C-alpha cells in the first residue's frame, strides 16, 4: 500500500512519541522515586521478634531491635521516613487509653531508639487512642459508646507531646476529632517543640479497606461489631473533605493526609488543586492485601501493579505515599 500524502489525516500522530522508550521518558509527566515513600511499620514488645501479619503477605510486626535493622535498610534504599504503629499488649489497654502518653510506652521507646541510631531518618508517629483502648475506638467514649470529642482531644494532646518529647519529627493525628490539630499545635509550641511537624489525617474515611491494619495492631477484636461512622468521613462525600482540610491547615497542620488511596484519588486531586499544601496519601492495608492476594494467585504481576498503583496516586496529586510496598518499590526503582 502507498503512503499517505503529507498533510493527509492524521496530521497529528500521538503514537509517534510513544514509539520508543527514550521519547516516552522525555514526556513522562509523573515521576516516582524512593523520596515519595513513607514506610508504615508495626512495633511489638520484646526482642528479636518478627510476627507475620497473615492478611498482609510480606508485612511483619517487629520488636525495637528488629525495627533498627529496618531503619538501616530504609536509609540504604533512600526512603526518607518511617511511620510507627505500636501493638499494645492487652493488659495495657484501658477505657481511657492512658498508655498512649506513657513516656516509657512502646511508641516512645521506639522513637528514641530510631532517632538515636538514625538521626537523619524521619520518624512519624500515630496520634490516636485505638491501639490503647479496650473498646477499639480512637477516643474516650461515654456510656452509650459515643466518642467524646473534647475530652479525647485533651488525651491526644498528651499523646502528641509525649511523642515530641521522645524525639518524633512528625506527629500524625489520625483520630478525626474536631479541633485537635489546633490543640496539638498550641501544646507543641508551648512546650518548645516548634519544629515538630503535624501530618493531619484530614480526610480519613470510614472505609472498609482498613480490616488487615486492625488485625495487625490488634484493635479489631476490641472494636468488635462497632464502627467509626460518627467521626470518620462518609465515603459518599467529597465537598466535606475540602472543609476538613481547610480547617486543619488553618489550625496549623504542615501536611494533610487522604486515606484510603486509590478509591479516593478524586479527593486527592481536589485537595491538591484547592490548597497546594503538602499532600500525603495512605495506600491502606486493604489495598495492599488485595494486590498481594491477586499476585499470590498468579492473576497480577506484583511489581507491575504495585508500581502502577503508586504512580496513579502520585499522578492524582500526592507528594508522598504511606505504603507497605515502600521497601520493595524503592528496591525496584533502584534496579533491584
């Protein structure tokens, strides 16, 4: 067959730039590097302990000594930060979650150990009461089981300050109480922790994708048939997320979080476009578990879908991603 004349349809061939790897790379709009990752880790009491999380293949609960091994590897891979989630022994759980602000608590000891060993590794701590309460809620409840806002905020402030005193670089309130960012910011300033950053879980949805996480931290059994609908956001809402983010930024948040990740990429884009603030996304346990289950059955290629999902989250506007793939993805991107 003969060639079309110059100027004949189509005059513009977008496939030309897709033909070769070099030209695809030259016009690539979204980049993904280890700088975009935060590695969530579950910490347990004891020494030389590694416990597999059954619903999250490749994820383990580790003792502090093993956590330090992980910190060393993260630095080698170029991952900038780690997010800590303590697994509280059942006898330490109470109605008011007071173990959350124990200066010798598991999270506080883990922070001190990490910052002593690796000053350059960013350490982010979870500020919420659910790992510490007998009922599994993120706050202090009344007789009906309703989470009380203001008394919970007082407890969260004590928890956040205890983390800052231990050396945490970033405190991350994940509780969704009203006004807690402002209260935490005021307390940090009053305590001289002016450079302790706040990563606000601003748009945290009452999602069904959190199940494996609750198993990992041991709060699922405490929560039982309860739910968190009275404080976490309704998955049907999007405008409300913008109001939450605006309030948290006004109250002193340095970064905002959208959680979960891929089912909520429209929220990520709206938040980034509206505010331009540092925007984080949590690729949550259920997202990870689904991809790993499909990969384990040979239905999907783990590396390919993990990296694609992370690129998609970045493309939507995320500056950084909390992801259980962080270590492996950093290795893949470095050619490992």
